[in-house]
C-alpha cells in the first residue's frame, strides 16, 4: 500500500488540488469493469474511492480540496476537469458508479410510506416549498435503515454527472 500526502499535486484544476492519495499495488486501472468507484462531492472537496468485491476492498483513494468554497456554478466544472485529466477515473466501463452529494435538500422516508411519484412532495415538505425548484429529485433505498433517502441537486449538475459517467 502506498500513502502519499501531496504538496505539489500531479493533477490540478483551477480550484481543486490533490491533497492525498492511498493506493494498492494490486490495482489494475485497465480492468475498470471489475471495480466500483464511489465519489463524494461537496462545495470544497471531491473524493473518490475505487473498490473491488463485495463488501468493497478499497484499492485506491484520492482526496481533492479547494482552498475556499467553490461557487455553485463551478463545482462540477472543477470536478469534470479532475476526472478528464485523471489517468483512469474517466474510464467509461466501471462496474458501478456511486455518487454522494452534500446537499441541504434531503429527507428520509420510511420504506412502507415511500411512493416514488411523491418524491418531490416529500422533499418540499421537509426542506421547504422551493427545495425542488430547478432541481433533479432523486431517491435511493437504504436497506439497513428500511428508509428511502430523497434528495435533490441542480439539474445542470445532474446532467454533468450523467455525461461524465453514463
């Protein structure tokens, strides 16, 4: 296993800098379909983990941080720059892609009460009447909690993620 703290990053965008990398010698980037990539996106950081198997054994982890909060309209532009310049992250053949987005617009709905056609309504009830305006409302089952996570992110950000990871 290799652990690096990077003061002079290999990959840099205008506002996001690679701050650390942990990698396993056994990872083969050319076999992306055998791995799952999980990403965390927030206003000032982007992380990703490449895992193999179930439960996933982490074989690669990178952390990118901005020195200040990014403007809402530049977060995905910066992430897109990191992904495009990265030697293997932009591979189109991942076994699975998981994205966690830090958003103020979310709620949990107990599984027995969840109906997908009401997702936007649940969100508006929990986060305010404008929570779904101009947002893509998404939902994901959390089996361990027996609840659905209902959340939203700007339509443009959703489209950017869809383009990057179809």
